[in-house]
C-alpha cells in the first residue's frame, strides 16, 4: 500500500496547494476557473404534444404507464392507484381531462400539492377529475397504498 501512496503524492500535493491557495487568498488565480452564467429571464418549458387522433384504448394505456412513472414516488403511488381504480371507466372527455392534468402541468409537485390540498388548484385544472383525485387522496376507505397495483387487471380484457 505504501508504494501506491507514494505514487499519489504529487497529485495530493497539487490538490492541496490549489485548495490552500484558493482559501488563503480571497482573490482569484489564473488556475481558478469558475463558470457561472446569468439565469435567463424566462426558461422555456417544452409543450406536451396533443394527440387528437389517438384511439381511446391506446390513450388509456399510455396514461396508465405515465401514471405509474412520474419520477417521484408520491405521485407514482397516488396516480397509479387512481388510474387503476378509475381510468378504465373514463369516457373520452374524462380521459382527455386526465391527460391534460398529468401532462399539462410542468411540475409534478404542483399536482401533488393540489391533490393533497396544500395549495389551491388553479381554475384551469379544477375539474371533475381533480375533484375525483382529491377524493381518492382523501382515502375515505382507508386503503393501504404502499405499492403500485399489479398490471394483471389491465392485461385481462
């Protein structure tokens, strides 16, 4: 192990010298490079493409997948159990409203906060589907939701 430490000695010396030089002096040296860009006034958010010609069953399958894979566990559990319970019975209009809800909002935390009542729901998203989601989140039946539902229910058609 000692020979390996001796081989690393020049590297450690360089790192420590650079670090001590940066902390000892408040000014910058020619070796220090800090890249920091100004934040733009407006960050453009990608617009989710509408799919008006998508068949209803295909749309429901896509929404089922998207309800399960949100990127945050809280919404994965809430939306996957919601979709498992209600999505199959939605008509075309309700399915479109649900699609707009989960894909039109750029921040999943907003959906979570609206559904749990932490933040007021904007008028645009305060629909019958959001009311149904809030009722689902209220969990009056006291259902345990530690896991996402199995997909077998959807495979048996």
